[in-house]
């Protein structure tokens, strides 16, 4: 795989072309959230239905009932849905796939409720029970995301790198893991490691939109280091790499064209070019002012 190289000395005009080309009071102690507290009705209180599929459908119906509710009514509905998903494990423990999905859905409920520890516990069950299901890899990504958001870089990397090693992981899931590996490295200021991770997606990713996202992330690191020409070169490489797909008169082609014209780096480049021009103008004025000052010798 070719290495990324700094685009040699793009002139200011070429850089601009890249940019415009179409393409109260104190609280005594924190309270445990109500959805994390032991529910009055546990999974054992949820009636056993005729099958694991029916049990899952029942839990899904209770989850859907949360929509439109607020405050305690919403949290009560969340507790009921959580108990229903856990009841799948209670009543159909031998059905590994159903238990994996139920645990994954329970993890989603807890993650949305900001109960990180509870969510990780449920996602871990989904990983353990879901060896032959898509939920094993999906749960690993979710655990990685929780660790990453909380700043636990080592734990996040372990989960994301585990996805890369999973035989059952799809190309898209591996691309997703690589992208977030890059984000973790970038957060820790390991820029070269981040670029390597993103480059895997940018050059070999399955989804053109994921590839654009990775090129965008790489280009932003060059802007952050002040290498605007390098960033412009990365943008140009991205456009060249996606040109064939972008030319398609299809829904995907339209989405790719839109993604190319809305890359975050384009705004950052424009801002940085403007700041560079303003700084240069200030320096020129200062030099002219210094050069125009004369001192008469004393007689």
C-alpha cells in the first residue's frame, strides 16, 4: 500500500482551486438514575410467552411504547422494556441468538440512559452469547464507543482491534473499527498511527462514503499542523480515488458527490487560507512601516 506523501509545493492558486472545485443549588450527592435502580418488576415477573421470538417481539413493543413519553413516565417505560428483554434470557436461556439480541437491545436502552456500566455489562453478554450472530461484533463496537467517549483509550483500542481480528466481522464493520482506531490515536496525539488506520479505510474501504470520511480525517490532520498544501493534496487524492463512483448517475453517485463537496476539511482549509493571507498582509504592512521610518542624525 502506498504511503501518504505531502503534496509538493502546491501554489496558492492550486490551493484555492481545491477549495472551490465542485466536488440553583448545590446537590449534596449524585443520585443514581431511576432507570439504573432495581426495577420493581424484574424479568422473573414478565410472563413467559410461547417462543423466544414472541418474547423478543413483546420487549420490542414495550420499547416502542417509550416514544413520546417524558420524565418518570418514560423511565417507567424504559424499566418495563429492560425487564422484558432480560426476561428473554430468563425464559429462553438455551436460545443463544435470542439471548444475544435481547442483551444487545438492553444495552442500547442503558446506553441511551447514560448508564455506561450497565450498558457495557449487557453488551458483554451479547458478545458472549452471540458467537454465531451479528450481535457479537456489533456489541464489541458499542463497548469500544463507550470506552472512547469516556476517554479510556486503551480499552477502546482493545475492543476496536478485536473487531479487526473477528472472522465474523463484515468489511464494513472492520472499516468502522479502523476509522475509530484512528480517532482514538488522534485523541492521544498519535497522528501517524491515526493516519495509518484511516489510510486503510481511505484506500481499501468497502463503502465510498466511509472512504471519504477517512480521507477527510487524514486531511484535517495536515490542516491542524499548518500544512495547508499537504491537506489540499490529500483532498485531491480523495477526489481522484472517488471520481469513478462520483460520476455515476445513481443514488450512490449523488451521495458521493454530496459527500465530496461537504468534507469538513474544505471549510477548515478555507478558514486557514484566509488567516494565512491576513497574517501575511499584516507582516507586509509592518515591514513597510519599519522600512519607511527614517531617523535624522543629530547635528
